[in-house]
């Protein structure tokens, strides 16, 4: 599932910065429990919040999604 893969990517990037979920969520202005749900793949996050996360990690949106792709997803005809 794409939300799970994105969550794993976000956790990895946050941990590389040496930040806890609580500290990172405070830094970007998102509720910690909401952010935890994003990392667990339980939230369908908005683009606005993805932008906050990317900026908080000093990344562009495209960099944020590197390595996150849905394998086996149906392709349009």
C-alpha cells in the first residue's frame, strides 16, 4: 500500500535527521498523533501537509517521494 511505503520513507528521513516524532511534528506544525498515523500508513495525508513535511526535512516534494512507488498498481489503458 502506498501510504505504508510513504510512511516508512518519512520515518527513515526523520530518523536520519535525529528527530523524534514529537519534535518533528512540533517543528512542522502538525499534531504528533496525526503525524504518527502518517508514518504508520494509517492516514491519507493532504498535499499541504506533505509540503510541510518536505520543508521540515529540507527536501523538495519530488525528493520526498524518491523510492516510493506502488508496485503492481493498475495502469490506465
